[in-house]
C-alpha cells in the first residue's frame, strides 16, 4: 500500500542529502556566516563535532521575526527565482542547511542584527521548536549543535571515530581559510586552539599560519587572465609535494570545489617537474563566468560543471606551467639544525617587520636583548683602529681580507614563511633569475671541481656550490631531446635493408595497427603484412640510446596491457622510463669532458631542474651555509 510519509520523516531523509557528518554541519554554518558578511568566525568542536559544535560570527545576524522561518526547508534570502541560479554568487542558496541540521540534532541559535537592541535565543530539537526568547547578545550569530544524529541511530553508527571526524573538520577549516583570506578564522578542538588566521586578506599569510615556513617559503605566485577566466594565488615549487592530493587546493568564485578537469590540468602542468605519483601544493583562486558555471550539480555544492571544459583545461595547465618556468628551480639546501633555523627565522622576522607571530614573542624578546649586547660590541669595534682581525680559526689576516658583514639595515628581507609588508624585496631563492647558473655567460665562470661518490658533480659558481646528479641530469637531457624531436616531428629514422617481418599474436597485431600513427611519430615505419604480421621498414635512429627492437617491444607490451584510448602522452610516459634506463647510472665514473658536455646540453633545456620523474637534477649550497657550519660567522 502506498502511503505518504509524515513531515518529520521527510525532513530526516532530506537532511541526509546535506548533513553527512559533523564537517557537513560546520561547512553549511560557516558558509552562512561568510554570506552574512562576517569578517571573524570562530569554530569550536568537541568529540570530533559529534557531541558539540559551536559557530560564532560577527555577520549581519537574523531579524527576530525571521528566525523561526530560517529553520523551514527551502527558506532563503539568497535567491528568489530559478533564474537566480544562473548567477548565484553566495556560498549557500538552497535554504536547506538549517532545516536539515535541526532535523537530526539539538540546535540552539543566538542572533542579533546591528540595529536591534536585543537579540533572540531560539532552540529547536529534531525539527520541533523548544524555546524562543529575547536575550542580550552582540551583533552576529552563534549556532550551537549538540548530539548530532541523536534521533537517527542508524545514521550515527556510520560515523567514524571522534579523531577521524575531527580530521574532516580540520581539513574543511583549512579550505575555508584559504578560500577566504579576508576572514579571520579561529578553530578550537576540545578546548585547544588549532588554527588562527589574521583575516588581513593576504593568502600567503594564511598559508604560513596553516602550513608553516617550509611551504610558505617555497611558493611561486600565479596571476593570469584570459577570455573571461582569471586565476590568482600560489603554487609550490616542485619539491613541495605529498603522496596524495591533500595539498591541492583550488577555489572557484570563492567556493572550495572539486572538478576533474581542473585537477587534471594542474597535474598536467606539473608534468616532468614533480615525481610520478606525487601531488603538488596549490592554493589557486579562479574567477569564472557564472553564466558558464553550474554549481547546482551536487547536494553539498562540492562539484561544478563548466560550459567550455577544454578551454578551462588549457588555461589552468598553461597558468601552472608558466609559473613553474618563470623562476630557477634549483633547491637551496641548508646545513643548519632545526634550532638554528628557528632562531634565524625569529631574528629576520624582527628585522623585517615590527610584528612577530605570537608563538615566537618570548624568544624574540630574548633575541632582542642578545642583539643589544652584540650591537654594543660592534659599535666599540668601529671605534678601534683597523688593526689585524682574528678569524674563527685563530689566524690573523689583514683588514681588507677579513670576513665582512653588511649593515643589517641594508639587507632587510621578507622572511621566508612569515610574509611582511616589504613585498618589493624577496628571499634570495625566489629572486634567482632563470639564466643565472645555466646561462652562456655564467657557464664561462663555472669551476668544475670534480665527481663525488661516482654520482654527483660539484661546480663552484660565485657564492654557491652546485651539486649535479649525473643520472638525473643525463636522463633529463635525453628526454628533452626526444620531446623536441617529437614536437617538431623530426624524429630521425634509419631504414632497414632488408625490411624486417614480425609475426605477432592477434592482440598485438590489432594493437600495432590501431596505433600505427603513434609508432610513426616515434620514428618507426610499419606496414600491415596480413596474417597477424607486420613489416618494419625503418626504426628510430639512436632514440635515447635505446636499441630499436627493445624500444618496439617495450611500447608494444605497454600498449597491449593498457585499455582504452592511447595518446602520444602515453608513449612519452613509457619513453621517460626508458630514458631512465638508458641514462648514466649513479656510482659510475665519467670523465670531466663528459660532465662538461652534459652541463652544456642542459643549457638548451626549458626545464633543466627536474628529471622526467620530477626529481631534482641539481641543488645549491651557499657559501654562507658552509661558513655558518664552520663557525666562521655567527647568527
């Protein structure tokens, strides 16, 4: 017998589409706060948000008479007609969040608008109104959610542990803070502060507060617009990555959202810069034409569709690629201990800006006291005649040869990981021009010191020691040479006299015939000979030093195992693996002449800093790092 469900049951079923777990509740309530114009939002949870969630904001608040209506399904102030969905800019718009939360939890709401003298306290449990009273309150809204799914035990038993559910909330707050740097977020777990951002509108500051200096000091800015699409934000250098996509953040029109086109385009942009199966750090804000954008494709509004997916893919990939190619990607390494790095960070923070992050204030005061003593000693030295100066090793040297220290006022720099207002001055690593080390002019000044561990070559250039991995560098040179040949369709072929007939099984034969054009682009000249046989008339000429028969067998095996459409990119991926096999191995002695030739070839590459798998081909160690380690100079 068909029966119409009662309203309470309907509400609980509908709530399941919006409220899946505590993080869903936090998402909906924080998005409401941002839509209400809040500039400060505090999120507090206990037991992973299962037993307690409190969201407090300083937004516009809700008028007293409208509060009960706000908890009715499809009640919203953000859209009025179906046409409004085409241009919606608010984070929420369906009017389901409060009603869905109230259907499966015990909810208390305290709110007041700026022009009202008093606010209202409204309590609703399982969609039933419990209390409504006037109350003194600051402008804004506080929503407390207790005992999530208390009346839906079947749903509650599917929740994970409090720690896991809390992790989902933390991940959400991270995305919200990155998507809205203009909002100050405070996040509290079981009474302990977890995240706090300033709300000053600077994305790099948010990245620093959440991920620390290791990430924020190794960012590349991205800013580009084209044909109604714009992107602004930061991406990590190629050595900032994770084994999963938790580092990838991107936002569309202010909304944290997922889209396979954007994800694929970002990773395609990093191709050959980052190791295989590793994923980069990104924090990118996209502004797209809302008329081509549909965010109403999923109940949680976490996915979107775009009318011109191909154009979006190219735009994202090219934006990432251009940023990666814009600066030299040689990683500076440090010999300092964690304690030394921390002390230097505090000191640079103090000298570049009067503001010091709260956790460092006590250490900074001690640092200032110590610096006062050092400064006094330096002033005394200035008054002394220019006599012989003792270096750290105890040997006397003339004043002109003594180690000198520049005036600190002249080298005020932007602290890595703790951005300041001095944006015109960047850390050294971010400002090294691409043509510095691997340029024709610089090449003449290289001093090739020699090989160590039969794997690495040491090169002195100006005030840095460059360490080149001979295997990664050779692999990259061969791979880039092949890519140039492929792009220009100039892969050289060698004719076979006589031609070679190969007998294949039916699967292999069909595979070769289906991908004849790809074999041709790689330098093979192949014809169908019938009866599962082919004729090979030409093979690629010295393609990365790989024997043609081996190359053919590798490609054929890879194609036979693969299913679906195969592109040239698939060939390239397999060829990059073969470049690795063909490259000079580590623990192999090569001559200085061979090393010189390898470095010369690297000059011609667009991206000489990473092998095809994303590993660095070289790193740099500064003279100052060595002098710190040998105690020739002190911090």
